[in-house]
């Protein structure tokens, strides 16, 4: 999942580990709506039947370093809203 990005022009970093597919979809929607470049990478590998997802989390969200703080705040908000 990603929006219209050119990863060659920005240094992308791993911002956070995503806990599940629903969180990934919600974050992708919010980041796209805010025009924040991002890439969501799943750790699922069919050859290992999802083994890496149990060890590493569902996946990662990658984005240019300049958006790290903003994305972390969005993730905190999403996760806290789920626990309310």
C-alpha cells in the first residue's frame, strides 16, 4: 500500500511496526488523506505461512524521515482510540 510517491527523492525510514491489517488500512487512509508519502510493507510470506508476522509484527510503515513525528502521533492517536 502506498500513495503516489517517488522513493528515490526521499530517504525512507521504518517509522513503526504495524500490528494488523486493519491498522495498516486505517493508517494508509489517514496518511493518503493528509498527502503524507508512505509505504506499508507486510511481513507475510506465504512460503512460511505468516511465521514472520508472529515474530516481527504484521508489517512496517515506511516514510520520509521528515514525517516521522507526525506519523508517530497519528499512530498513537489510532491506537489510543482503539483502547478507549
